[in-house]
C-alpha cells in the first residue's frame, strides 16, 4: 500500500465517522478498475440512497440543483455507474450542492 493510500484511508474513515456518527470498524481492500471509456447517459437530476446513521437506517433523496448536476455515465459493459463532474461534495450532511440554481 502506498503512503498516499494510507492518507486517503484516514480521510475516508473521518468522513464515515462524520456522516454516520460511528467509527469505521473495518476496512476492505476492494480491487476496482476505473473505466476509462464510459457512455454519457445524461444529466443526473437526483439520487436516492439508504444508509445507517447513529444506529438508525435512514433513506435519503437528493435532488441536484440545476447548476450542480453531474453527468450520469456507465461503463461500456453497462455494469458500473459514475457521476462525473457536477458541483457537489459528500459531507457529514450527505450530498451538498455547491452551486445555486
């Protein structure tokens, strides 16, 4: 593991704790090749997800503001989805748009 990977792991663990309120109890090393060829599907208007925060399962719906919407893309085999660009960040509050409108 590279030293930069350890820094990224620590950063991800802090983000997890800030978002969920819980310590990260395990770290899984997942091999995942990022596709360098994707098909642009279109703009992503929103995303729905379910997670556990402070021991409670919660469901979220995030509708991107017009100026923050990322491009939804898929791998050439259709098995992986990506959010590309856009003006948002994942924080302790979940997905937060950076641009208005």
